[in-house]
C-alpha cells in the first residue's frame, strides 16, 4: 500500500483502521 504513494490517513480510511494503528503496523512490518 505504501508503494501506491498514499498518505497514512488515506490508507487508514481504506482499510478501516485508526491512523495510529496503521503507523504501528508500518513500523512493525517495515
């Protein structure tokens, strides 16, 4: 998803998660 050049809030809205959750997943998965 990050490769699609979406902002984190956009990704969060797409997958139905909180922005903070998305940030944590990004840090965890690299």
